[in-house]
């Protein structure tokens, strides 16, 4: 549209993404009617809301650039003597966006003007990066901001909801996967490798990047989210899967704001399938359970000028924007279940466990001629050696005399509630209330000192509180109260030194208090260890491994299956993330070039008081009450003897950790320097190039008190054998040095083929950030990991308590932290009688662990304007990642054997069953001594080596150790990604806006799937760690095809001249219908594990760290011609009576050989599970101009209430007999399935995601 008095000029403008931190840019060329460029034109951009003016001038080539513009709407003015004034209104500047406005001036008087108000084209005519901008106003119109929170997991054990998450915007993009506090994955790169920035500076959670909500910003305070996903400019770095930038809203000359409430009630939800509410309420018999839930997310915002009557008038100068958001949830849960010991089990009677599958399952016989049966309990006091094998005699009738119960186990057992239901999950917790409150107030102040100098400051506080009740009695409950506070501070200064030279400086601080502590419990005051010594921490002991899905026992202090222990493994009553950040850059416009030089710095520290392991941690296993003869037998992984709760009953711990309360601080720092240029080669061609250097050191403890396993240092505890813990404080060294050559070029170009078509391409070598802390701050404080002297021999007796405390019953030396550990290499830890059982340090840091991940990324594609408001895009996006953190590929840390090495050095052939069984036999047996006479003296391994250890332990490269967790590295992980990404954008017009994104992609990985391999979803599976290429695999996150469609439609106002039509128009207008529809390939299923014990024989089985995270099994071989499924998972089936997977599709590999199958096959996928959300509502304009608006709508997730099942059971070996339900099974009903290969969890609504709804009310002015 033109002003009435003048003719229009030609204006070409386009959005692109020249890197400009959290600000935006307007650029273009000034020319006369003949097309000649005009130099020295006076240009200014005026912020419509605040009146702030940003002046510049065109260069000698007629080009101009106004950078570092705060997000908002601007009017652009161009003044040149002899030409009419050019005015371009309504220019919307986005985060990291470049708006191109070419001004073609008309000859005339400066008193005349040409005003253009048409919408800017959607084409991106500059830059080759792949980026997206999502305004929170868009999110507010879609059913995407739910209150469901993260999945029930380690990150959210209570399953409570949470405040609205701005990262939900990721769900709208191609090549992206997102699950709150669980998965954040973009373009095939490892999950949680992103960088999240607020107001241009890092605000990423330093403890676990995957936990984003604990320190997030309030959605209503955010103007928009800018997401750089591939080959972005040099200004952005130290990010893998996405560089996110939140720009916060600012005040304006007019008061503006909003009020909102998101309301959730179970009345809006569907019930859980396979449940009967009549079990607890006879009036609801036949109805599905709908747990009571009350959620509200409400708040308000207010922005405007700072105005104090008669004292200060801040119009056009000082502005504020205040936001308040609070999430409140209260729940009452009535379907939490657990496994508790039966009355018989409490009395030592485990006879029922013998028929846990409906009938006895026996193997053998052993050298005594005894059958060895599933869940059969053998008396450790009857252990003997027969024909070179260690054997035991079973307890008569599978009953342990009450006189044998461990006194501490008896005390704890008396705390455990009695069964109140039938079946395996024989305890229904009493209904219990829980709540979570999250509050986020924030304020932003903008002040214009002058037209050239501008300041902005921001502060927010994210506070979360929840008791995390789980319905299980304290003190052994697994609950950890949430009482967290994250404070974010930002200061930004922008100074226009000259019309073509701009200086920016920013400083910030993240101060995050994140205590993790369970219920208080004084072990001494409660006499928990009447025959031993209590632990120093004021928490309940950690007990795990006391149950079996085939026989029961005790699942622990929380709902099953989410909780399988008592207490909490990691406790830290005081824990902080302190992160000061700084950045500065200088932008210079000269000729056709816009140069930018900048630097960033970050210093992060994690002060922590940790009590982890200082409360005592005991892990039990069936092994301690098994027949040791079974070790190495083929059935040991599927039908072993022994019973976890029986081992606990006797107080026989398979794994024990002892620590001290410690006060420490981990930290690291990073730097970056970059230079870049945006070169307007021609009006159609823009070329961006830049160079960035990143530097970061590895996490380290400030006083050098963090340990690492030093493989080349003599260990005095084991007679000088190589392999001892080492400390930076004592070695006067650094475990890992920073890599100094993280230098990456960044290139991009955009070429406008014709007015409606643009070709864009780019490539970059960029670097990620250091790996997550991943709980190292809990484990850096040294502790003892007590090893087992032999298979089936306990590492400790529960009744003894802390065997390194003053006055301990074993007379062991007293440990203090850090002095005892710094002076003596306590790994392994000596026990009585000079025995030194193998153990392992808990941390190993590779010398190259400080190397940052490197990503080579590229894209090329086309954009085509279909209509003025519709643009289609097609792009090939790819990358190759290297040096990702890859603990599972750290072969040295497995401390394991190879078939080739065993044969060449010792003549052991693992394909020979007798040789393979020899590896699991104790070195003191005649068969081993006959073959290896030097082992008749165990001290030939090292002084104190137990004669009861198996042969494979004695032959390890470091026999004093087990597997050593390689925290923080090594950087061996690699990723491969190729994709076709299609996008269709329809800008709002005629009541409709729409965004469609389709991705066809291939995602491969080797050794990495997340920024850390610890406590993250979908770790890679490792077959042969010493043959690294064979471990290249399809990512466990793989979704080859993804389609996301989001839309919003508002019914229009009808033209009405009569009263009746006006009423009809009022009734029909302003109705809103919106939706987010996501359709994608099913989740990939892993190849079933082999039961051939190969990796266990090679000392790298499932119990060996780091194999514990990556499987520890080789794989079954796939049988050609056999279908993988018995039932099409996308069809209708009954999981209570039908197993869906075909066990005949797999076969064991030849004995002693690795499976030939890949960890994943593309055609072995679970059911497709659409995600369909829709919203229905209406907007009510309250004033004639529509300045005041009220919107009310209802939103529904899984609106069609599709039945979505959890993944079927894969583990346990595909050859296991298919079981059916019985009265003591998980289902509790005879004839209904409860386990087995291909069993789909269904009991009590497990895995279901029934339809859920929420009501939304929003008022804006």
C-alpha cells in the first residue's frame, strides 16, 4: 500500500540468518531510479514500540547494514538530498535474522515521501545456514505447550508434570526429535548436545543437558526462539545438536501485557486401559482408572515505559517488561504398585519361587548330581570343590532357617508393608497426594542512554518445589525432595561508535542451586546395625537387586517398575552450578562487506557437598545364593539358580560401595574467537565466510582431588603391578590437556535465481561443547568399590555396616576424605587375612578427553515462492560427527580379553566348550592348575589375589581391576547423517497459517548417542569393542521418515448489513481450530541378545562397566526367510494373550563366536505411534479495535485416544520358553501373558498414553 500523494518504489526484502547473537539485522542497497548505487545516504531504523532510533549510512557501494537490533517491529527511513524520503513500515526483525530492504529512491523533494507497508517476502535471499525462528505467539496458538512434563524416569521419578516448555518448538521442525528432559536431538547428532542461550549467552544446565526445565525461562517472557541447526555462522559455536537463542520480551511506550491460565483435570482425560476403577471403588466397577490430577499454569505479563509521576518520564528512553508464571500440580495416585516379600518369604520360605513360571525349570546336573533349578537357593555354608568345580547344597525345600537372617535385613524387613494384592505386584500403595510448584518471575529493563548507546538488563528465577511423595513409607522411600532455584542475570551494552561501526558487550551469570537429598535418617540413633557400624551420612542405606520378575521379593521404596531400590544412589544436600559468561563483538560495514569480530568466554563451577556412598550402598544378586557351578553354563543368563531376596535375607551383598561425606568443586572454562564477513557480491549473490577458534579444558576438581585410573603407574597394594588410582594433586599433572586446534571455517551463499526462487548452500566445520558432568561431581569424591572374592562370595556382609568407620568390626583402617585416598591407592581395597579382591576405580579419564567434538555439516537447497504467503523449500542436509564422547568404545577400560589373545598366549580356544568353561572356574581348582601350574600360587598374579577368583579375572590385563568407567570420554564416538528435508510455510492470511515439515533421513552412529553415555536414553550397543568398525550401527533414535503438520485457522468476520446477518456474523466469527499432527516411523527394536556367554567369558559381560551401559552381550543371528513378527504391530492385537515377536527369526551364533547380526535392523520396528493434538476455542474482542482480547479453548493430546503400547520384551534370549500367566505372575491371572520374548507390557495400563486434555484462557492487551 502507498501513501496517497506519491508513487511506490520497488522494494525487495528477505529474511535470512546472518549470525547476530540474540539480535537481528536490517540490510540492503540504496539506488536511484537508474539503478546506480547511492553512497552516504542517511538511514535510520526506528523501533515502533520504544521509539529507539538506530542510525547508519550507506557505504560507497550503496550498501548498508543496521545490526544488533533488538527483536521487534521497525520503520526504516532513507533520506538523500534530491530524492523523495523512502519509508518502509512494519519491518519485523527476528532473532538472528537478517531482513533485506533495498531502497529504490525516486527523484523529488525531501518533503515528499514514499511509504511501503506490504508484508515482507518469505524467501531467504541471504546466507546458507539452516535456521528457524519460532515466535512464542505461534506456540500460544497451537496445542503444543502441555503440562505433562518429562517421562517417568530418573529425571522425573514421580511422573509429575511441569511448567510449559519453550523447547516444545523443536517438535515443529524437520530433522528434530524432542521429549521433555529426555531427548533433544537435531539432524542426527547426539541427544542433549545442544547449546541453550538466553539473551545471547549460555544458559545450559551444566549437570545434565537433557534436563532443560529446571533452569528454563518462562514461555510468556520469551519473544521468540531462534534455532540454528546446520552450518551456522562462525559466531555460533560449542553446540552440536542445535544452537538455541531465547530473546526476551521488552517494554514499549504503550502498556501491554497478558494474563493466562492452563487448567488440567482428570475429567478431560480418558482412562488407563486394562484397569478397573472398581478395584478400589465399587461404584466405578467396569470403568478405567483415571488418577485424580489438578494442574494449573497461570500468570501474567506487563510491559511499558518506566514512568514515575512528577519524578521520571521514561517514554522513548526507559522500559520494563515483567513476567510471572507459576505451575501448580496436585495429584492423588491410586494405581502405584510394587513387589513386596510375602509372609512366607519373610520367614525364609522361598519354595513358591521354584514354580515361578508355572512349573520348575531345571538344568544340570552339577558334579554332585544335583539338578540346578530356577530360583533354587543354595546354602553358601555348604560350599565345596568337587571334580574341580565349586558346588553347594540347596536349602531343604528352598527354605532358609530364621536363625540365619541378617540382623540388619530383619530390621529393614519389618519396615516393609505386607502384601495386599495377588500376583507378582502384590502391593497396592495407599492412595497418596503429591504436588509440584514451579514459579518463574522475570524482569527486563531497556534503557536508551542516547541514540548511540543502549543498555538492557534481565533477571529471572526458576524455582521448583515438590515433596516427590511416592506412597511408600519413609525412611526407605526413594523419594528425593525437589527444592531448586535457578537464577539468570544478563547485561547487554550496544554502542554505535560510528554509523558503520557498532560495539556490543554482554555479561551474564547462571546461579543454580540443585540439592538432591533423600529422607533424613540417622542410622546410629535408630540402631540400624546392631552388630556393625553405621555409615556417616544421615540417609537410609541404598539397597538394590532384591527382586525377580520370576518369583518376586522386594522391588524397593517406590512404585514398580520405575523404582527398584531403597534410598537414592546419588545424594548431594548442597549442589550448585555457577556459570559467569561474557561476550563481545565489533561489527563494521565497509563497501559490500559486513565484517564482524568477536569473542566469548565461559567459566563454570559445580560446588558440591556429596553424601553419595556415605550412606552405604549394597547391591544384591541371586549369585550369592546360587550354585557356583552354573557360572559359565549356557543357562546362567536365562534360568539361573539363586534368588535376590534370599541373598538379601542372608545379608550377602554382591556389590558394595563405601564413601565419605565430601566437599568439592568441579569446573571448566571455555573461550572462543571468531571473525566473519557477509559479502554482497551482487544484488543476487551473497557469500558469507568466517573462521572460529574454540578452546575448552576438561572438567577438573579445583584442588586436584579427582581420581583417574592410571594404567601405567605401579600399584603398591598389588605388589607393584601397573594400574593404580592417580590424582592431579599428587601427580602434579593434568589428566587431560585441552585440544588447541579446534579451528573451523564457515561458508554460506545464497543466489536469487529469479524473483521467486533462491538457491542456498553452506558448509561448516564446527565444534561441540565439553561432555556433560554426568554425575561426576557425585563420584569425584573418592570411595571404595568393594569387589567379590569369587563368584557367589559376597563383597560384604550387610550386618557389618561401614567396615572402614572408626571401631568397625573388621578392624580395617579408618578412611577420611580426601587424606586417606590421596596417600594410599585404595583400588583395590585390601580386606582381612591379606586378601585383596579385584575392584576398580570409578573414574578413568583419557589423555585426549579434552578434545571437543567436531562436526562437518553442510546443506544445499532451493526455496520457491508459490504465492506471496506460501513458500516451499527442499534441502539436502547432512553432517559427519567425530570425537563425540564415546565411553562404550574405550577398549582399555573394559580390561577384557580377546579370543585371539587367549589362543596365542594361553592356548585357550573359546569355541571349545571345555576351554570356555575353564575361564569361569576358580584358579584354585585342579583343572585350572593342571593347565596353568603357575596359578597354584595365587600370589603369582599379585600378592593377595584370591584363589577363588575365576581364570578370566587372573588373565585380565589388569587383574586387580574389573571394568573401569570411562567418565568424560574418550572422544571416540562418531555419527553419520544424511537427509532430505522438505518444508511448506503458509503465512497467516484468510484466517489460516500452516507449517508442514517432512524429513527422510538416515542416522548412523558408532559409540555415541548422547552428550554422555550415562543415564541417557538409547545407549549404543557394543558387540566387539576391540573391532570398532563393526559397531557402526543404526541409531537407536532412528526415525527414517517424519512428517509434522501444524496449523491454525480462525473463522472470518462476515460482511453483514442487516441485524440478522450481524448476529450470524457474531456467532460464526473468531472461532479457532488448531492442531499439531506428527506421523513417523516406528521406534527401532534391538536385535535380541545372545545367551552364549561369550562376552562374559571374555570378562566383558553385562555386569562389567562400561559394558553395563552398552549391553554386554553379542547378538543372535537372523534367520533368513523367517518373519520378525508374529503379529503386525500396526494391527489390532491383544497383548494379554498374544506375543508379537517371532523367536524363530533368530538363532544362537556358533559357540564361542560373535553374533553376525547388526544391533538394529531397519525393518525391525515397533508400531507407528502418531502424535495428534488439536485445540478448539474462540477469541472474544473486548474493544472495537480488538486491543483487548480474551481467548478460551480446549486442547487435547492423542485426541483420537489411540492405543499406544510400550516396546515388547527383547531381553532374556529369544530361545526362552514362551511363558503364560499364572496366579503369581505379573498379570496375577492364570492364562494371561506376563512375560516372554515379544511380551508387550499391558498390566495396570503400563505404557499407555490415553487422551489427555487441558483448558486454556488467555487475555491480551
